[in-house]
C-alpha cells in the first residue's frame, strides 16, 4: 500500500470490522514500517476517526469519564448484580472485609446478608448506610473529606485509620483495566486510599463489568500483579481473559 489514502482506508476498514487494531498486525498486513503506521494513526486521531491506544488504535475512547455515582448506578445494572452475586462466594470464612467505593461494589453491599458476624470497612457512605441496620454486619466507616461524585471519603484521615487495621478480602471497583497500565480510576483523589487498602488486604478482588477492560482512568491504583481475582460479566473478550489469567490472576465470569 503505497498511498496514504489506501493505508487510511485499510486501517478504518479493520477498525469497523474488529473495533481495534494493533501496530504489529498492521505492519504485517500492510507491509509498511512501524513509523509509517504510527504517523497514520496520529493523523486519523487528529481527524477524530479513531483513538490511539498503547500499541494500536480503537474506535472506543480508552479513557474513562468521571460520572456521578447516582448516574453510574443504572449503567449495566444487570451485569453488576450478577458480578455481586459471584463475589459473595469469595467472602468465605473471613470476619472482616473492605468494600471500596463504586457502583458495582455497592451492589455487593446490597446483596450481603451474612449468617454470621462480619465487619465491613468502607469509605463509601452509600455502603455504610445500606449495611448500617443489616443483621450480623458491623460497619466501620472511614472518615475524611467526602468527594461529591463518588459519595466516598478519601485523604489522610481515612488512610490514618487503616494504619491500625487488617482484613481478609478487599472488594475494589475500578474505571479501567489495562494489561500494561494496570488498574485506574477517574477520581485521582481516591487513588492513594485504594493503594492503602490493597496493602492491608490478604486477598484483592476487583469487581468490574466488561466495559472497563482496555480503558484507563486518570489515576493509577496498581499493576495487575497486585490483585488476585477479577469478577466480570460474560461480554468480556475471551482473548483478554486468557491474557490476564497468564499473569496469575483468576478471572471469574459471572453468569
């Protein structure tokens, strides 16, 4: 493919067929250099015809947008319910867990009806209110400044309380899961608190619907090697699942 028009048409055709393209794939199929492909992707992005990603391009914006929790709650609601039900099985015999902020982990709180006493540590006001009168559940609400979009606390006050704590399982919500970039959220204020919670949990479980894969938020929480499980819905790409499980993470598909 010698002309720039031919190359651009080919790239856009592949995007329409598969939703994303990789630079190695395009080099092989178009028989041009990686430098040429990168220039083509840059030009197409400038024309708002694609989004450049690490190692390729995509039709979908890979960067997550921050939305209020009351708005996010109704997005993929059925998938979140299935994910939450699957997460209940990972609590096991633990008598203390952390439920972080986010709509998918909030759904876990809604479905949590333990038969024995359990302590739930949380920065999320909605989680605390949901569980405050629940039989067999004691709630430890982390203090600090409440962020308006997530209705959750963050900052040094919340982190200081965690210095004295330890828990069996952390259930974490994220806005982006990227094989190379790791776990991210749109609210950068909460990244430090999430990192702290990961450090004190014996097991880290990420609850995320399939739309969160191959996306990135502004704030990085951690690399994938710091988590143990990802629970997601059955719309996730099996190719993505295979790549993640090769890193040692167990992926659970909620049915």
